[in-house]
């Protein structure tokens, strides 16, 4: 019978058999899937696994710490953190077009991850390449594995095949260069999302990660309408943290699919605060209900929750003087604004 304990044990056993004595790498995003996949593989092969977390500076408040501190403490994974915040900001400077921003973030992500992976491989295989050549034969390249958090619906969607061609999302590390070829370990490929969560809880992945709502790979970079700058990120991060805090306090986290907060950074409107006129930015609340993100409806949040979010954001985030609500379903709107 399906119990998260049985399933977790089976998956750990499988991963152990698959990986053997080899080295394995996993890119962590802070999301549920990569976290649970990494935790399973850690249970299977311990320190043969190295996780890489690229901090692109587009995460929400507390999310980097959740990976760097909470996740590491709870699971004991060996983690390499790459602080790429400056690099992403420079690459995004002056760019307002949504697709352009996405491309830049994706490109930089792959470059940074690649370099980190190369460093990890080097660190663990001193002179590996030369040794292989000396020995010759089929063992020239030590076998290396890359963990992917592929779920069952992804497998079905992509026609049941495996392999690099099916790697999805922003952690798309397909097309890695020759010297960085990996085989894939996909411990979640038989599971649905709710099963992944149960397995995650079973093996001690922190609740904050297990229950995290979907968050796009390009992060806050596509929730700032206009150019992404450090100041704007800071404004959005504060507004977003307030909205999340209030939704959590109201017990609504598991009722809504997600609630992006969007900063209209190039728009200003006149307001009044105390004795003075303000000329600040609006933010948009985008609460949605959905089964699979393909379609969505806007969530009818209680007015008092909306009121609290609005008054806290406008009081606590000086640069924001207006809070608006997106009441568009998908279609025709998408969930994200970019
Ligand atoms: P849209 O805006 O297309 O979003 O209605 C559907 C779902 O996908 C998430 N999303 C992304 N997730 N990388 C991701 O990993 C991305 O580039 C990306 N873009 C959108 C979005 O948050 C929503 O859950």
C-alpha cells in the first residue's frame, strides 16, 4: 500500500542502486521538486552528492536563507552557494522587454550553473581527465549524474522518454558542453505533486519548502514591469513579504494556487500621506486558484484580508502608494504579468 515511508525507502534504494559509487550534482532552486529530489539522493548516497544553489538575487524575502540554512540543516546536503546577484543585475541593466529579460536570466543561469558544476567536478576528480586518458578505454570519463526533479506529469507530457532533451523549466541544463556531460537521476518520475510533498515531509524537508507555492524560475525579475534594478527588487520584496505574511496568517496558503505581487515600476500615481502629496508606484495583487496553472480563476479573497494587505503595504513600503487587485481569469490573462 502507498505510504510515504515505503515510497521514500523504495526511491532511496533505487537511487542508491543507480548511482553506485559515482559523483552526483543537483541544482537547487528553493522549490519543492528539486529540494525533495536532492534530499532523497542525499539519503541514498550521502556526500557523493553536491548541491549547487545559484542565488540570482531575484528570490523573495527569506528564500535564499531557506535553502542555505534550513534545508541544509534539515537534510545535511553538501551545498555550494554561488552568489551571482551582481552578475544578474548587470546583465539585466536597461532591459524592460519581458522576453528579453527571460532570455537573459535563463542564459546567465545556465552559464553560472555550468561554471559551478565544472568547479564541483574538478574539486572531486583531481586529475580525473588525465588519469582516464592514461588508462584508456571506456572509462575515460568518470560517470557523473545530475539530479532532476522531473515529476510523473512531466514524463507523460514529454512522451515518456528520458534524457537531456526533456529537462524542463529554468533549470534547463540541457545542451551542456562536452566536458560536462551527465546522466540523469530522476527520483520523482513516478510521483504526482501531492505525493512529492508527502515524501518530502517523510524525509524531513522543511515545511516551508514542501508547501511552497509555485514560483517562476526568473523570479521577481518578471514581476517588475520595466527595468529590474536593485532598488525595485527591494521594494517588491518588501511588498511581497507583507502579502505572503497576511495570507499565511489568514490560513489561506493552501486555498490559493499562488499570489504574485507585481510592481508597476514605470507607473506613478498621486496619493496623500500625512500632510503630504506622494507620487509612488502601484503594486498589483494577483491571487489565483488553479488545478494545474493551465487555466486559473482569480481568487475571491476576503475583503478584510485584502484591506490588511493594502494598508500594511502602503504604510510600510514608502515607495508604494496604491494597491490594486487583478480580477482577470486565465485565459485571457496569464498568471504572471510577463
Ligand atoms: P503563466 O504566467 O504562464 O504561469 O500563466 C503559469 C505557471 O507557471 C509559472 N511560471 C514559470 N515557472 N519558469 C517556471 O519554473 C518560468 O519561466 C515560469 N513562468 C511562469 C507561473 O508562476 C505559474 O505558476
